[in-house]
């Protein structure tokens, strides 16, 4: 695979594709000259992106850079105004697909359905049966919430709600999971727990994961590869060739983080320096 | 020194709440305390009537009302009139509420339907429906149709407006979630939009129940040949204040019963809502 984009040559890095895990049940994603325009505003500019099957890709960037738009297109919630993309072998049409699931920034649980019924929502088109309940319970157990199956969502904490949302996304065994800043609203400790949980289920199920986040350290803790988007273009494409489980605060992570932050903050360099 | 100490003791004593006051504050009102004031009023009413301070032509005694109740129950007149009024209320409510609910859903879900009907409905809404009584009598005479029409019209708007509002205000993020998780339009309606609109629909329902009784009372007192309102108007002709008061009390009880039924439904269907939840509630 060629993770390094031509216009990101300054950030050229060796090809670490050999380090990626063996081919899994995830789907590869190919985006070719993807463009999205809202009225006069061009949010994505002819963006090329290839995500190999089973890769954990993190997309970082400032707010409004187009990273969420890109993710929403990949997850089938939005459509490109130019270019095309493929999920697996089929050309992806706009619309929901059973093999792709998205986890939103908010839990978006149905307040009038029990925790278990909320997880069953992930089994689209399936009315509640003994089988769907069993699968939903298994998935709830995987996120450690099987004892809350009969509760209303309103009695859960923010982290627990997001875990239910994760179970809902996973219950149909998707081959592609889109994560739209799902941990943005959680407190620091819950965040770290959730990162561990997401890494664990990704390693076990081997789906392709694309995580949009503004938190560079979160991207580095989880991803095989970090892509940075600036003004609707890929400005940096970097593999994260570190073994898992990754040690929070290790020197390697810190060096990579500094590189990404340096690029992110580049624009600020033109600001006058202050003398104390 | 002792003076200062005394002053302190005095001060702290003065601050302490007297025992009787703290008892009064901590006393939780029992279930029966809510009936204390009505019971006192009733006793005072009976006393003034028994002492002859209150003319029967102005207000009958409570005992007189009870006697009237007993007499009319035995003759079967009361049950028949309540039955007639109840059927009118229920039918009018079903017709008006049904149309209001259907149009509220249609206009909440479809732009075309809304553009076609909403502004017309908003214009009609501004006519007090009781102002139509002369016209309604001309159209329907004093038949059942007149009462049903008025009740249905009165009930229609609260149900319509609140259903529309409820459907409009369903969290769009939940709808996006539902459709991205592969829900069909039917699923989306059944599992997201309808339950999301339900709290607002219940507000409309309770409001409509109030309008329903009000409209029926007015319609029955003006043009009817049976029913509670007719019974009260007949009694007025013969100065039977006890029957008039009895009819008023029965209207109050029916209104209260309808509201209680609506609240029961609310608690049953909105259990998930923290506003209706007992602690640790489960589905």
C-alpha cells in the first residue's frame, strides 16, 4: 500500500505496511478525487485516500477542516459532489449499509427504549427475537454493561451511554466502523478506558476503523496511521509503527505527537512572538 | 465574663428553633390533609343551609344535593343523562382528536401536506369554536350532529397543534442515527418519530379533554333534549337548584376522571422520561 500521498512528500516516511496485521474481515476503502461542496464553500478538494482492510486510521485536523465531512461520506451519511469512493469491491451509493456503522459524538440512544433494545437497533431490519436479544446481550457483555440491559438510558452515565452506543455499532459485526469524535464529551479517565475498549474490540473483530478526532494523543494511542486534513486536503499522512498495547507517555509517542502538532500549529508561526 | 457567656447562651437559644415550629416544619402532610379544606367548606356550607341563612333558591344544602342524587339515580334519569353526555363526549373526541392527530402527523412529516393545509387551519383556529353555535344550530338543528360537530371542532385544534409540534421537534440526530442504522421509513416512524412526539401529543390530549367538557356543557345547555346540560337547564326552569348543583358536580367529577385517565396513560407510555420516573425505574 502507498500510505504516503504525493502532496505530503515533505512528511515522507518509510512504508510500514509490513507491520500491519494480516488481512482481516475488514473492508478496504478507496476514495478517488473526493470533493464536497456546500453552496459556494468547497469543503473537500479532490481528496485521494486508500484505507487497507482492517487498518485503524485516525483523521486529525482543526475544526472545520473537513474531517467530519469526509467521515460522513465514508459512512454513507453524506454524498460527495465529485469523485467517487468504494467500500470493499462495490461502488458505494449514498445511503446506509449494513456493513458500515457509525458512532457519533453523542450517544444518540433512543430514550424510550431499554438499553438492550437500543443495542438491538444495530441489527437493522430485525424485529426483536430471541436471537437478536441474545446477540445484543452478548455485545452488551463485551462492553461490560450486561447488567444494565433492562435500564432506561437516562439512568446511565455519559461513559456508559457511549459504551451502549459502541455495542449498538458492533452488534451487527460491521466490516467498517466510523468513529466521529465519539469520546469528545467524556472526562479524561473515562476517555482512556473507552480508548482501551475500542482498541480491544477492534483487535478482536478486525474491522476497518476510521476515527475522527481533534485529540492528537488519542489518534496516536489508537491508530495504525494518522492522516491530517487541512483545508479539505491531506496535509500529512503518517504511519504509527508502534507495538500495542502502547504505553501512554512513551518517548516514541511523544516524538510523533510533536511532529503532528508542529504541522497543525504551523500557521500560528506567523504570529508575532511575545517578549516577556 | 459571666455576662458575656450569658449573652452567648441567650443568643444561641434565640437562634434555636422552638420545638413546636420544627415539628410543624418536619411534619409531612398525610394523604388526607389535602381533603381538609374541602371538608371544612362542605361543613360550613351545610351548617349555613341548616341554620336557614342560605335560601334554597340560591344554593341547596349539601344534603339536598345528595337527596337529589339519590332520587335521580333511583329513577334512572341520572344514569341515562350521564350516558348520553358521555357518548357525545367520547364520539366527538374520537372524531375531532382522530382527525387532528392524523393531520398533525401528516403535516409534521410532509412538506406538501403542510403547505396545503396548515395556513387554512391556522386561520380557522382563530375563530372561537363556540361562536359557531348559531350557525351550527342552523345546519344541524339541535340534533346529535350539532353537539358532535362542536366537540370535535373544539378538540381538533389542541390535538392537531401538539401532534404537529411533537413530530417537528423529534431530535433530528436520532432520526439521522435511525436512518444510518438502516431503519425503513416505517421503522423510523414507529420507533423514533412517534415515541419522540408522544410527550407533546399527551399535552394536547389533556388540553383537549378540558375543551371537550367545556364545549359539551355549553352545547347541551343551549340546544339539547337530553344529557347532563339539558338536565341542569330543565331543573333551572323549576328552580330545582339541588339538581343544577348536582349536574355541576358531576361535570367536575367527569372532567377529573378524564384527566386522571390521561395521566395514567402518560405514566404508562412515558415511563422512560425522567420526569415520570420513580427512582431506579426499569422498563
